[in-house]
């Protein structure tokens, strides 16, 4: 995201389009290229104009954020190649490696609040047998 913040050529529609493309790339398990449908991408990115949609894709391709290959066939999606901007294998500064083995999972039991709430629900739902129907409502 730092790359976007430093680039003065981009506007909010470019960022929105890129995030929509990134979401599709993520759903595709980061395999390239991804196939995109205009209607779906416009819906996800909240872009209402076809002209703005095409301009954003072409601009992102020109600026080096994606590689865009438009499809002229309405039944076939356009292809987009996403680039991995963070390819460092080094550890982030400030993070430490732990030698402790991780547990397979945390055991979760009922909380105090949930068991108290369950008891209260039972008390509230019980109906008394001795009702006085002569009492005004």
C-alpha cells in the first residue's frame, strides 16, 4: 500500500480497481493470469462508468501495477497478470522468531457468561402453574 501512497498519478478509482483485482487474484490463489468480467469488477470496485473502468485498467497497466490483456469477445473474460511487489524472504524488522512449538489449537469451553445466560433463559422461559386470571393487565 506504500507504493500507492507515494504514486501521485493514482486516484481513488485506481486504488479501488486494484483492490478489486487483488481480491480476485486472492480468490484465484494468487495464480496468474486471472480472468475478469467487467460487470463483476465494476460491482466490486464500485465504479459505475464503463469508461472509468477501462481507463483505470489501462492506467494501472501503463503505470506497471498490472499487465492487462483485454478480450474482444463478450463471452470470454479479459486477462490480468498481477505483480508481486513484496518478494522479500527476509524477516520483518521488529518481529522475532520463536523456538516454541505452536499448539495445534486452543481448547474452548463454555464461558461463565454463556452458562449464566443459559440459566437465566431457562428461568425466564419457565411458566408458573399458579396464575391469577382475575388480576388486571
